[in-house]
């Protein structure tokens, strides 16, 4: 089985992934924050039945117990013993199938979830998921490698249409989909693109880019020194396709500028960039402990080296897969030194595999 982030993506030298989120609520239930535990379980069961023939796997999380006038609290869901490992993962199971880089709640969480989500229904390739009872009753999430606005939107729409035949969503011809969060009203749509922008970052132009994008209703938020998330929602009065077209236009300019700056910076100081790339390669091959900050710095240097043609292995696809597999939520609940050791071991094994092929 090939997982979505192991596949080649368009413009992957700049765009690691494209995500589309569709927010939906059932018309016969109050919003999530007014549902008690039994209602959450019943809702999850209804949605599971609606996708029973689509091959989705259920990954249980925690149940949010909320009653009127009380502070919401999270309690472990009652699940079989084999599901109590980490967010319902079966012990020893490969977490790669859960690697959907960023959900609607956390910057680099491989699971498409937010605090309080009851469960996730995930496709076999790991690129399509339904997060239940988080911000809204359902959040449909579709992810593609590289710049794939149309592909991700079409995949999300396909699942949305299938669910719409089985469930009745809260919808108005005038106002669109009714959702708890104001930014989810109307089409109930959001795009998120994970961007690799080392040249724009090193020249100090990311802040200006973010300001310019905000004038188009697009947000640019930092994940690390060289990684950013570009996000946009579809407001009332705008269609899904209009927002996708706007993002495609903006991305054409970002792609051109980033590539132009990369070529210029490398020409000016090739030795310095080569030194950074080969130091990063050595760290990935030999480190015994690797914290998140060290990984992100070396990952950026190594990825830039591949983009500039300085090294042939690992490939962009292999680096992208490695990136998703060593994020904290993908590594599990271990922390501190144990997590750093596990991250280093994962990186070493990945390097050994790609450099020997």
C-alpha cells in the first residue's frame, strides 16, 4: 500500500501538501458543544453506518463530556484493550496510515483531529478522513501531495456527496451550511497548503508576503523557520471554485519568486549551502538523539539541497514521507529523550533505505 505522502506531487519543491476541509452539521442535532456523551456516541454511529461500504477505519480518540453549566472535560473513551495504546492505535501498528499532516486543531499533528474529537474515520491511503464531534459534527478532510487544489477539493466533494445521500446536513439556500464557528458558515470550506519557503525566509520577505496575502483574505502562519501554512476559508457569497482559483493565482506568484531567489542565493554562495546540506546529511545518517528543532533545521537544509540538485538521494518524496513520520503525534506518547531517540532511529533507518537503493 502506498500512502498519499509517498506519492509524487506537483510543485513539491515548494508545496509539501494540500488539504481541503469541509465542515458539516446534522440538521436534527444541536451543535457539538451542547451534545452530551451519549449523543456524541450516537452521532458517531450514524456517520459510521453512512460510510460502512467505503472502507474507512475507525480510530477512537477521547470523548468530550459536556453538560450545560459545567466546564467541558475530556475522559477516556471505553474501548477494547487493544485500542487503548495511543489515540486508539493498535500496539505495534504502523502509524504511517494515520499521517494526515495537519488537522484543524494542531500545527503538525499527523491526525486530523482537535481536542475533544470523538473519533476519526480514515481511508486506507490515509488521505481522506472524517473527524467527528470536534469543532463541528463532521469535518471532512482530504489531503494530496504537492499543489493539488482541484484534486483535494474533488476528493472531499465526492465523500461529501456520498454522505449527503445518507445524512441530512443543516443547510440553507440563502446562507449555505450552518456551522458553529462563524468562519465555517456558507460553503463550510477551508484550504491549507504546507509550503517550503527557505529563500523567502532567509531574505526576510515572509512578513511582507503575509501582509500582502491578508489583503486577499489568505493567512500565512509559520510552522518553523522555513515552513509555513497558507490557509483560506470560503466566505459567504464565494464558491469553493472561486476560492481555489484565487489560491492558484496567488501560488503561481509565490512559486516563481521562491524559485528565483533560491537560484540567486545559491549562485552567490554555493559553498555555504553545500556545507549546510552535507552536514544535515551526516546528522541524519549518524545522530543517536534528534530533537524536533534539530530535525526541522536539518530537514530544511537537506530538502533545499535536493531542490537545487546538489544531491540525488534522498528524494523529495522520501523526505516528505520522513517529515510526516517523525512528528510528535506520529511517534506516539513517548516524550523527552525517548522520543528524540525514536526520532533519530526512524531517520537513520529511512536514510539507510533510500541511500542504498
